[in-house]
C-alpha cells in the first residue's frame, strides 16, 4: 500500500449545500487549489495510526475549492447536505505520497523526507543530522543534532540552506558566523 499523507482536516460545514470548511498548513494554498480527488476516513481521529488498508477510506471528488479567511471551502461531488458533512466532520483529508510529491514546487519538500538527512557546511564538513523540523511565523526551523548531541537551530531559508539533495540525503548550509558554534 502506498503511503498516505494528511493534507488538511474537515472542521465543519459551510452553508447548507454540503460545502466543508477545511483547515490546512499555511503556504499550502496552491496544493489545496489543485485537488481533484482525496481520501477520507470518516470518524478517524487526527493523529491516530493509519489503517493498513484503503477499504476504510472513501475517495471523494473535489468539484470546487475557494478560500475564506484562513480556511479552504471545498465542495465534494459526493456530499450535498449538512447531514453528510456531519459524517466526515473532524476527519483528516489524505492524498497518496506520490500525489503530494507531484504537486510540490522544485524548492518544496516533505518534512518527513528531510528528517535524518546529513548536514554539511559549504566546505564539505559534516555538521550533523536533521532530527526535527519546527515552524514559526516566518519559516520552518531545522534542528540539527551534531556529533556531541547538541542541537542547533537553523532557519530553513534559501540564503542559509542553498542545497537540499533529497536523493543524496544531503543538505548544505551556509554556516555564517555564530550560526553553528
């Protein structure tokens, strides 16, 4: 079974014609806008272990996406009433990993793929390994664990992280003075 990834969550209904209000991570508007089909597991609690079979997942066809405030308003072809929305309220919306990757821009990556990657400075010296990635208002933050077990936090911006080689499992950072000491 191909890995599936949560891309949002059905928060509530919007109006009376079966539209749903969906919460999603900031900066994902382009991906949400391109949705054609999604998987949903009604009644599935966010963060719970994923089912090992697609049989529990229902495929829904996206007929319209628009944005209101910080949410996506999505109309699924198969859902036409508030009562039908109630059945999926609180459920995560999933895509297959290959579908998510197909919609990523050249400089976008799945966070999960960055964890465990080796980090080098511009001179080729190994600095450590990515052990976590956090978010703040401006950008993501790479947590790099060095050989001594110390964590260093580096903003994940192009000026500081010019090279991300997913296939080679390698990241290069510009180690400006004071960044990694």
